[in-house]
C-alpha cells in the first residue's frame, strides 16, 4: 500500500506559489489597461474583456480539471495543464490585436485553473479538520501575495518597458510554476481513493456534490464574496486612475496596500480558526463584507468618494472576502469524500470565476466617469454572500445539535 506524502511546510509553500498564478495573471497587467487601450486602439470595455475571458476560462477549467484529477490523479493533471499555461503565456507577449489577446487569455485561464483547484485539493488530501483549515488559509495567504506584489511589479515593469514587458515577466513566472509542479509536487491521491469506472462518473460528481445543502450554500457564499472583491479589482484601474486621478505607480501601491488585507486576514485565520472554529471566523468575514459594502454605498450616495476612503474600504472588503472564502472553502470541502474532493474544489472554483466573469464587464458600464456600477454590484454580491453564509452556518449548527 502506497503511503501518502506528508504535507510539509515546503510542499505547502510550493502549493501556495502554484495557486498564485491566477492572481498574478489577473492583477499584474491591471495598471497597463490604459496603455493597452491606446496601443491596440480599442475601448476600455474591450480591454476588460481580456479579464472576463481569463476569468471565464478559469471557471470552466476548474470544472474540467477537478473531476479529471479525481479520476487520473492530481499530479498528472496539474503538470499537463500548467504546461499549456506556460505556452499560452509566452504567446501572449506577441499578441497583435485585441481578438488574439482575448482568445489567448481564455486559454490561459482554462489551463491556469489547475493552480488553484488542484493545490487546494492536494492540501485537503493530505490534511483534515483544523489542519485543513490552516493549510487552506496559508495557501490563501500566499495567493494574497498576488494582489499585493503583482500590481507594483506590473506598474514598475510598464514604466521601464511597456505592457508587453509585463506579459513577458508573467511568462517567466508561468514557466517557473510549471517547473515546480514537474519536480516538486508529488501525487496525493492514491489509486484506491480515485473515482472508479468511466471518466464520466467523475464528472457526475459535479452534480452529486451540489445536492449537499451545506456545500451548496458555502459555495454561494464563497463565490459571491469573491465576486464582490473582483468587482472592485476590475473597476479599480478606472476608478483609481481616471476618477480619483492616481498615477500608475500611486495606483499600484494603493492597490497593493488594500490587497494586503487578504494576507493579514488569512494569517489571522490560520491561527484563530483552529482556536475558535471556521464557523466563527466565517461570521467575522461576513461582518467585514457588510461594513465595506455599506461604506462604498454611503460614499457614492453622498459624493464623498476619496482616495483614502476608497483604499481603506477596499482593505476592509478584501479582508472580509479573505475570511469568507477560506472558511467557506474549508467547511464546504469537508462535505466531500476523497473521490469527490477534486469535483468539490472545481465546483467552488468554477462558481467564483464564472460569477466574477459575468460581473466584471458590468462594473465598467458607465465608462471612466462613474463608480456607481461598481458600488451597486458590490452591495448586491455582498448581500447574497452574507445571507447564504448565515444559512450554511445555521445548518451546521442544527446538525451539531
């Protein structure tokens, strides 16, 4: 009988780095949106479609790769998908027009989905209970480095080179992540625990897992909380730079400052969730999300949106999203069996990215002149996240009693 590898600190760190590819591919080129608009002769909405295409690919890719890993093992699926991610990242450097850009971003998202969904599945394969919550929180902490580091790096590279230079740096990172998967990530799902029968059985588990009420509610809270955060991220280049008047470097630094909240939130969660439970920290995340949504609504309604208010509220929003996502993720995946865990992680990941892909074009519907679409969408998404999270915790409490 093959013994499972240990979830060492080194392996956990590598999984976290691999899981950051989505965040880096999302955030590194945000500060270059206006340059891309001018260089390719397109509109801001068309440039935002490159983000929408990536998020759509990330969502669909998780539905494809998660169940496949339940059937064929985590490592083989991860290595294969990340090789495609690396190739598409290199090809992006030479994009001649917006259509090619959008198409490659979709391929990049489809293959890059392996980073997040399989890193989480591997971590849960090799841990359980409070240890799983801590592992997922630490992976989320490393993912949080993406929004913290990617915009300043992207802004600096864009100043020194141009937006194609930013894509070149992302390609180097993509190749590095692929090499880590090839040489450092072991198989975490023994053959005895894999989905038996045809591959279609693995995909049927995508539907089966949704029949579990706690999982379904946690998935909704997780994805709508992420959607609220992504609505801010997608709108922030235009709100920060065009409406509030920030320069590229100032915007990148302010974005990184607000994004650091997700790191702080998950570092705190990795300790306190073990002491007080994932449900309690889940509740704290909901309170922070509500506070941020209310702040945005009040500032927009009173025409008092300012740079300090924008950055501070974004900080609270990302902290709330971080706590909500980590704890909803842990509580939701606890409902899955080893042979459906990849499918469970895929459903949660797909829901978050597909929802975000629908919302991100809407935040820019008023162009570069109003933050109202962003504020309204964030308020609605936060409301759904908080309500479904409360229902999930109520069911868990009733089941415990």
